[in-house]
């Protein structure tokens, strides 16, 4: 029974952007930048394009857009990437991606507020 509860907590935590679970997922991708041979910005733009193409959930955008911002990418570059892949993935994926990015921003804000509240 403990495994089931733990699995349920993990799934819920993942869907809600639990920082510990996101850190685990981030660790899973360690070394891929170096193995790709791409610079950091290009690497993140490719990842964002893959998120758009796969209709990724908001939490996926939360994790990746935060890293992208750390590399110096800006919103114009993210939008440019969406424009570049739009003819391939279609407008439904682009509008879904925009919606999920917005939800990721809301989720990120809620997580920051929760962190601030727990620090008090």
C-alpha cells in the first residue's frame, strides 16, 4: 500500500510542479547538453520546439522555460521558435503551447507564493 500512496503522491507532485520531483527530472537530463554539441540557447530552443510538438503539459514548460531564461533566452526567441515550428505542428499545437506556457507561469507564481508563505 505504501508504494501506491508514494506513486500517487509522485504523480500529483509532478502535475503540480513539486520542486523535488522537478529536480529529479532535471537530473535525468544531465549531460544531454554536452552530448548534443549545441550551445545552451540553441539547446533550449530545440527543447521548447519539442515541447510544442508533443503538446507538453504546463509543468514541462515551467521546468524548461526557467532554465531557458537562465541561459539568456527571452520571450521573443521562444515566440520565434513557435513561429518556426507552426507550419509543421499546426495552429492547434501552437495555441495549446501558448495556453500551457501561460498556465506554467501561473503555476510558477503559486509555487513562489507557497515558498514565501512557508518561509514565514
